[in-house]
């Protein structure tokens, strides 16, 4: 299973892991699960229609948690399994690259230096001498492309580019993945951006805005998508960090955090019950967005003030 509100690395790593298990000489019975539905932009991935939000009751031999920084990020389906009798509780294996991951599994393969969890799945395939099929290659490349914003993040190194080169040998088109996952946006999302950008504020190097439920209704956006607007906010020339407060249907606020290289907002997210990477993190807070703003912005400003860009 992968984390709630899944992105390209979560779904790509989940599907790729499933394809790799299917390539074993004696493949196990596998169920791929995510508490939330696959975003439309990722439904082109092979096997995406087989991901379920309601896995059958166990007992299971193991749970493999992919790209989840902590157990809460796995949602209700993970908690449901842990509510089973102790004798039926499976081992938990964690494969992740978030620096805030506490290592909540019985076995933990956590490498914060990796650019994406997909990179770790590829390493695991090599270690087990499992062949990479075309389907897995497409899913893995999607994880790499989306988590590095098309190889533009500061953690892209020779190993990441070498992994992408290997996957491209399977006929995977990086340009097509970029277009589907990072460039294409529905018109309703663009209308939502217009409403949210009208509320943009710049304060002490922190650029922030809000997406409210009223904005979604006015823009015609169904669900809780925002088109990853926070990745646009951090592009402001004045931004050292960016924050987007995103009202959820359940009354909570999803807080997305981004920072320029040299700044670290992962610890801000961790202190609020979330997690992530130094330059990309987030958390979910109870109450309204104004309350969340009062809690989050002082912490982000403090993180920006004490940091010295490398």
C-alpha cells in the first residue's frame, strides 16, 4: 500500500513493486491498495485500475508500505489491518525516502538521499535479480519524473540520471510523462489557481495562499485536488519557502510546504504531526485554515530565518 492523496511516486512505486513481484519465478498473491483513488493524471499507468481502496480481510503474510513517511499516511486501510487479532497481524516492510520516516516497520529500507521511492524499488529489483519489464519501467520512470519535477530538484545526481537512462531503454518517453503528470491541468484547476493566487501573500521570504472549499465550488473543481499549486508558489522570486493551506471536506486543512535549496521545512512538518523532505513536506491540521495559518507561518518564518543556503 502507498500513502493517502497519492502522487506519482506513490502510485508509480506501488505499481512497479507489484509488477516486480509478478516477475518472480514463484509470484506471491498480491493486493495493491491505497486509501484514496488514483488521480486522473496517473490512471494511464499499467495496472492502475487494479488498485483497491478496500482490500479483502486477511490474514496477510506482510504489508509493504511504499512512499509513506509514517503509519498515519497509510490511512484507514492500514489501521484496519492492525485492528486484527495479534496472531494475524502481518509483518510490516517499509520502503521510503522521506527523511522524517521513523522506521515504523519490522524491516525498513529508508534512504533519504534517494530522489524517489521508485529509485529504491529499482535498487531492490537489482538486488533480487528481478528483471524489469516494460510495465514496471513506465511506473518507475513516472515516480522519478514526478518527485524530481522532471529532474529539476536539488537531489538529482548521477545515480538518478543513470536510473532514468536505464528505464528509457525500455521505450519510456520522459516527455510524455511530464506532459501527463506535470503539465496538463484541467481548466477548472486553472480557474482555481486564479482564485487562490488572488489571495497570495509575501511575508519575510514566505509566499503563501489558501484554497478554500468555496473556491473549489466557484471554479467547478470536484474533489480536493489543487493541481499542486504550492509548486507554483515556490517559483516566486521572493520565495525562500512557500505554504499552501488547502481546506478539506472533513473540516481539516492540508498544509503543503516547499522550500528553496538550502532551507529545511521538513522539521516544521514533523513538529506538526506530518513529514516529508527538506524542500517538500506537509501535514494535516484540525480546524480552519486561519487557525492553521496562525500555527504554521511563524514556524516556517523561523526556519527560513535561521537557515543559510548552501
